[in-house]
């Protein structure tokens, strides 16, 4: 929905909400909470406060509706409230002690809620669009706030006038700020490329000795200085497309269905529905379906839990690959976060050879002529998991996946690496991505996908997590994938699982 259409629709809702229409107030939340969530998410870089800011902003907006004299200016007014809430969080964070002498506490993104990862995963970004998203991690805090608004301007969700109003700047000053921010973003894009190059420039490897992988301004300047003086690294930025062109038309990042902000307003609507029997049907419908519809309409494809990650990429395009239509099953698109599965509650069970249970009851001694049967060895965890996935693929008409030793080697190495170095991500601390890992083991891919999980100890529980109605499930039920490899390793946080899927080059 473009800005003009949103304004016309929003004005009608605002007037009805100002008149006390409960349904209009709920519809306002459903329509505008995703925008607020995106502004806060990018400005705070996925900090745990994002949900609080989004929730507080909407509550303040609803409480202050009576004082809004021009309903048609609701969106710019709402964005201004959002920015004020963000600045309050920043001001509070700056009073905290510094970490490592470089960044204030509020600047450190919660690794379980990184907004850049949500952007990449939920919008299916690849190629230069993905690089733009990853480069946002390297912006200074002030520029990150500006980017939160400029990204939405570039994607058609905000106008330049609304951006200037939210910053409380003149259009001329806003233009200068935007140009400065874009230069920093372009520098960040080249830094992302240089760190992700495989193999990495030897001189850059020396420069980044001691770098723990956490983006900040100090390391951005050091790496950028090396790039400017290195003929090999400097060439990496010669084919960059303008960032605004890459962002044009992108949807909002959908709110996770388990987001506290979303659940708060769903609960509020459900409570109101219970308290008003005459309107129960309408209110309950918003709480159960309308809010979710608003989120899904902005491009939701997955329920991202704190311990599962998924990536998918096709070659050679810069356009996000369309997800394979998901089967219509009761498990698809849950209305609430999928609870961690346990082996006892896993929805799929294995048909394994039964193992005799020890017993105190004497058993008959077999006769000398009896033939003793030897039970076959139990299948490996990889085989069990692939069999479960293939059973699900069969339900939607996809051919079974074949275990490829090269994909197994790549998946196992990544699982071991995550345990050894204490991270949980598709990109390792050296900046090496999934595609580079698959290429390194000799797998010539035309398309690849990766699912990660951490915690479950049984293949059935892992598959139950990944059958989440989102990108994990889409990866596994993509008929284009032919091969698979699974690796697992045990660490302090539980079992780490890596599933690499691929389609070979023709």
C-alpha cells in the first residue's frame, strides 16, 4: 500500500477512532503497528527495547487522538511519536556504563532479536539487497535513526516531508543529513563485501586481528581505511547499485507473531470483546485474525523463534525467490509462537526397530537349532531427520532429498564451529556465509537453503520446530532442492543442528 492510499484510508479510520469507535481504534493499531515496529527496529538495531517502544508509541497515539487536529497528518504525527520514544531510550541508555570503552549498552543489539537478520530472513533478501541490510549494522547511532526513516521513504512507506517532520528539520537540512548517511551506508556495504570475501584479503586479515565480529564505528573506520589503500579490496565497490533503487518497493518487515507488542494489543482486543458481548464477534475476529492479517499482508513468511534460523538463496538473481506455496495443514501459519518441542510431544514419530526391554522374568533358553536374529543398527540422527523431512515432502508431492556427503561435511563443520566459537548464525565470526561454505566443499550449487536450530536433542523435535509455517518449512518443502546434509554438535546451550539443502548446477 503506497503512502497516498495509506493516508486516505488512515484519515477515515482516525476520524472514527477519535469518535470513540473501538473497532476503528483496533484497526488503526493493526494498520500502523508494523510501520512503528519497522522504524523502532531499524533505529535500535533489534535491541530488546524495540517491542517496548512500539507498544508505548501506539498507546500514546491512541491516548492522544483527541488532540490531533488534522487526521490526515496522523502518519507523520505517529512517526514523530515513535522517534521521540526512540530518543528517550537512547538517552536512558547513554547513562549506562560503557562496554569495552567503545559502545554504550543500548547500542549492543540483542543477538536474539537482531533486526537486520529479521530483514534478511523475512523479506528473503539476497545479493546487493542483503548487503545493504547488513551494512546498516555499521552505521553510527544517529545515522541509524535517520536510516530507519529513509529506508521507509525509499520503499514508498513515507514521504520526504514526513521524514523531515519526524526529525524536526527543514527539508534542506534533511537532504544534507540523508546524503551524509548514504555515504556512510555505502562505506558499510564495501566493508561487508570485504569481510565476506572468500578467501579474505591477507592484509585485511592482519588488520582485523582482534576484531570480535561486532560492528562499530572504530572498526568501520579501520577497515575502510585499509580498503581505500588496497587495490584488491577497493575494486569490491565498483558495481554497487544505488541503495534506494534496491530498497524501492520492499515490504515492511512483518512483526513476529510472538512479539510482546503484538500480543499486548491482541490481548487488549480480546479483553474488550469479552467485556462487550454485543461486539464480541468483531473484536474477537480482530484479535485472532485481523491483526495477523495486517502483519502477513506486509510480507510475513516465518515465525522466527529465538533458537531457529533459516536462509534461502537462488542463483543468479538479485530478486528475492518466491516461496513455494505452503501446504494447507493445521500446522501452517500458527497464530502464536510454536512452543519448543520435546521428544515426547513431537508430532512425528519414528518407525524404528523396537529394542527389547530388560526384564526380571526368566526367558526360555533357545534351542541349539534356533537362529538368533541380529537387529540392524539404528539409523543415524541425520538419516532420521532426513526421513522425517522426506515424509513431509511426500505430502506435497516433492521428491525425497538425497544425503550428499559434501553437504553433510559443510553442515557438520558449521555445527562444530558454532559450538567451538560460541555463536549461532548463518555467518561465522570470520564473515564466511553459507554459499561460500558449500562452494568450499566442492558442491556446485544453483540454489541453496539452510536451517539452524539449537536446543532440541531429537530429530523429531527439530523437524517440529522447522515445520513452523514459515521459511524453515518453505526450505524443506521446496521441490527445487534435491540434496541435503545434516550436522549436529553438542555444546553448553544444547545440541546445535545445521541442515544444508541444495540443487546442483545442471
